[in-house]
């Protein structure tokens, strides 16, 4: 499934997104996420608009965890994800 997520500021970079095209995976089978860094919010928003046109959907971590039965307790989230 093609998906993207907007990242929190990373170092000096304030505008970045991570994308997964549905085909790249690590050797252990986990998804490989590419990262794109932008100079301005306008560039980031334009890229998100383009991704949506290409069929990407926004990744929602809370929904992903809920689908796997995780609760709000960090210990249980860690145990279920691993």
C-alpha cells in the first residue's frame, strides 16, 4: 500500500515527509520508508498534493496501532509491535 507521513522537525529541517511505495522492504520484511526534505512548507505541500494524485494515502500511526489491538500504554504498544 502506498502511504506517506508528515514528520516532526528533524534537526534544522522543519519540512519533511516519509514515503513508502508498497514495494521496498528491509531484509527482515519490514517496510522501507524513504525521506524527503524540503526548504519550504509550500514545496512540502506541493509534494503531498502530487503524492495524493499518485495514489498515496496518509499513514495514521494511531489507527495502525489500534488495528493491532494496542492500547495507550507504551509498554503494551512496544510489546505488540515487536
